[in-house]
C-alpha cells in the first residue's frame, strides 16, 4: 500500500511539474498541431498589404493574394538584401541593406526612389501607417511619396484607422483622435493621448488594427498581443492573448511583424512572424497565419 501511495504522489508531482502556462501536458498534447511545410523560413521583418496582395520579407520578398489561405511564393525583388517593406495607396516599397529604396506598383518593375539623402546619411527604416509610407533618417520622419518632413508622425511604429491613430514607444501603445496629413506643409507634433494607452510586457515592434475583432494587435518582444478597442476607438487598457492554439505554436517567441486582414471572420486572418535569437531553423523562425473560420489554428505559412 505504501508503494502504491508513493507512486500516486510521484505521479501527481510529475503532472503538476508538466504544467506550462496553465496547461497540463495532456492539454498541450490535445492542442498539438500538425505543422505545414514552411515557405517563408527566415527572420520576417515586414508583412504589408498593397492592392489585393500581401507581401512579406525575410531578406527575400514573398507575395500571395490577400484572401488566399497560404499560397506564398517568392517574387523578384531589387538587387540586394531586403530589410524592410512599406506600402501606401500607390506603391510597394523595399529598403535594401545598403540604404537604397525601391518602389513598384502592381506587376510593374522595381524602380529606385530618389529621396534627397546627403551622402553621409543613411535611411534607418521604412514603415507604413495603413495609408501612407515613410522613411526615418536622423530621428526624423519623411513622407516617402513626396519627400516632405513629417513632424506630426509620433513614431515609426503606428497604425492609422480613419481618424484614429495608434502608436507605440518602447513597451507602451497610445491612441489619439488627432488627425494629421503630411503633405507640402509642416504639421504640428501629436501630443494628445485621448484614446487611452496600454502597457505591453516587452518592446513593441509593429502594430495592426483588426476590423474582425475591433482590436489592435501588436508584435512585441513578448510575442503577439491583443489590445481591445471600445466603440469610440479608445483602448480599454487590457492586454489579451490572440485566439487559437497560440500557446502550442507561437507563444514562446518574439513577434517582429504583425498584420490583420479582412472585415469579418469569413475573410479575416492574422499573421505574425516569430523570431528566436540564435535560431535559424524553420520550426521557429518564419511566418505564421491564423484564418478564423477557414483554418482555426496557427500554422506555418
């Protein structure tokens, strides 16, 4: 009897020790997902929408139709290693490792853009707000289309949803109803935070707005997180987890780039890149997708 009792205690200790993030080992096995063969296997730094296509880069550029489930294929890019993508209402832009910016529309060829950059300067990054695209140089932001300095742009991590603007600095996300238009005139810096704020446990790398869930999704050093937005556009301050089997797939890794697409669960999807430092194999580094009603689990892209 003592042996049986000791074995029972040992079993319970092992069972409790197997818990991770609130899940027992049996829960984790139940949530196991058969992983697809990954098409995009590098460190993905950008996922953007341009026209009716999505684009991602991990040094190379990949594309697929916006409503397709998976279906990524590598496309021809400009010469050099691509480190970032951005998009506005007209162009898809690519920044190379040497600091050159190229743009294209639709299926047209890539053309080098010519922002007025002094020889001793270098463009740090390019980024989008959902409507316009910008580049950063010397801690200042410039509209990529017309090369005008934009003093109103508060961060290189932002998303514009109508007249609502959400942006991140460090580990905090802010919301404002201040509108801005960066054209041929200089606008005033945005200082209002009337749409609230939320603290994310980890530096924020990217922001996207999900019309499906009425929420901001952020890619951070602590993974992908959901920030609910109220009917007036105000952040509730909550920081929630993404839907689906995220604990068994993307939970433990940094999320560098995120993108939400679609307007309903019928056509809605979420994408995130995952990066683990010093890891180079496709099981971790690469792009993941979640398709709501069409494939209700996270899987490799």
